């Protein structure tokens, strides 16, 4: 499983409309996200329109390809594109990925494995 986090910048003047468009997202778009293999998908809005997203996926390349070929996703992304500043292309394809520097689960598992091998 791969954890993916990304960042986008929403035009501050359009934040309220952006939030309204996600309350709720089209049911057919939700189905496409799920069919692409993305799980635990969340968006977080920070000050000044900073948008952070997170999802988990087994194969992100395949998920991106699935969504890139989806007419439903293309229509959704076309409607969402005007909300973003400094973005070339579809938001779902052009988001800036973030590097993961810490994960509690992974570090606890590593510590437990190390502890087990030390006590053997």
C-alpha cells in the first residue's frame, strides 16, 4: 500500500464555492475514485486556500491512468480547474506530491521488530 499526500492552492476568493462543490461530491465521481483503487481519501483546507490531500492506494500509476481515462473524472476536473492557482493540467494529475517524512505505524513496526531481534 502506498500513502499519497499532495498540495494544491485554491484561489482564496473561491474557497466557499470550492467547499460547497465538495458538500457532497457527485456520487458518480465518488464511485470513480473508489474504482480507481484510492481509499481513505481526504482533503484538508489550510489558511489562504492551501489544500492538502491524502489517500492510500495499491498502485497509484494505475489509479491515475484510470482517472485520466474516465469521462466522469474529466468532467469533474474540468469543473474544478478554475479553483486552483498555478496549476497546469487537471488537478488530479498535476497536484504537487509531498514527501512522507514520518509514519507512526511504520516506525512502531520497525521498533517492535528491532526490540524482538534484540531480545532473541
